[in-house]
C-alpha cells in the first residue's frame, strides 16, 4: 500500500494520485478498455479515503482518460498519444497533424519588441526588436501545445499576415522569401504547468508539460527562430531523430 498524505508544500493527495494513475495510463501499464480498480481498492492502495480517490478519478475523467459506466465501473478510455518528431527540418504543422484537417493553430498574441536577454543572445540581436508570436496548437479540438517564438526577421508584417491566414510558421517565412530552415539545437525538460498554461491547454492543475527550447537557423547558419514550446505530456511524446554520425 502506498500512503499519500498531504505534502510539506501542501500539494493535495488527490492530485498525486491522479498523476500516478495518469502515468500508468499514458505509459500503457493500464490498457485502453481496462476496468479501473474500484474506489475502495484505490483508497486502500494509496492509503486515503474514498472521497480523495473520487476527486482524482473525476479529474482524469475530465481529461478524457477515464469513462464511468453506470452500474459497471470506470474504464480507461481509448486515447491516442501524438508523436512529435524533432529532426533537422522539424515542422510542427506536419509532425502534429494536418490529418483530416483536424489540426489548427490559434494565435494568442504577436508583438514587435526587444526579446529577453537569453533569446537576444541566441538570435544575435542584442538591443534589437524581434517578432514574438504566442500560439496554442490543437489536434481534434484538443489543445496539445503552447508556443512562444521569437523571429529575427525584417519582414514582420508579411510574416504576421501569412501566419494569421495559415497558422503555419513555414508559410509565414515563405511570405518573406525564406524557403528552408534547419533545426540547430533542441533542449527538452519537464515541469508542472503554470496556472496559465493549464488553462490554455485545458489541463488539470499540477499536470506535467514537456518544455522544448529550440533554435532554427538559415541554411548558412544565421539564427532565425528561437522557440519555447510547452507540450501537454499526457497527449504528446517527443521523438528526437539522431542526426549525428
């Protein structure tokens, strides 16, 4: 039996239980269609009362991972984890689905402003303005990623217009005459979503996001695009292609 009392930080037990069950479902340790253990069995397993278990199960049901069937029990829902492949020519719109027209990007905000120092250094534009775009990408109506990108370009109006029309960074760059760009670096981490990220990605409080920091360059190596993308870990896996010798 695993006992999950209140943590020193005040993190509630039901959230810890929800995250452990979520991990088991996403990892395939509990198969789609399988019946979840009863409230009593889960309460005994985690050393909590049934009300705490009920809150955890309700949170997973809201996320679409569990389905309650009256008179039968609670079952693991059929779910598809999307795979985002990161390689030399990573294109989010291609990787995360244009299938059946089910994918779309919502522009939250765009602005010309001086980027944070670390971004300015990566783009080699100290003290200069860059175009910032904030987006949420959805697949089948479900938000899966929240992106903030900075572009070191001199054709911001053309890019912004093309991006609003297509939801594609690649299309925006083509509007400025850039036909090709390459991934120079990718750094991946993970953390709990902020309150704003949880709201934008429709995640439960405390859900995990995969954080990808990226730098794309022109074929001649000139910095072009610095990105910070947060993926909903329960819906997206990252597959980093090996490009070395």
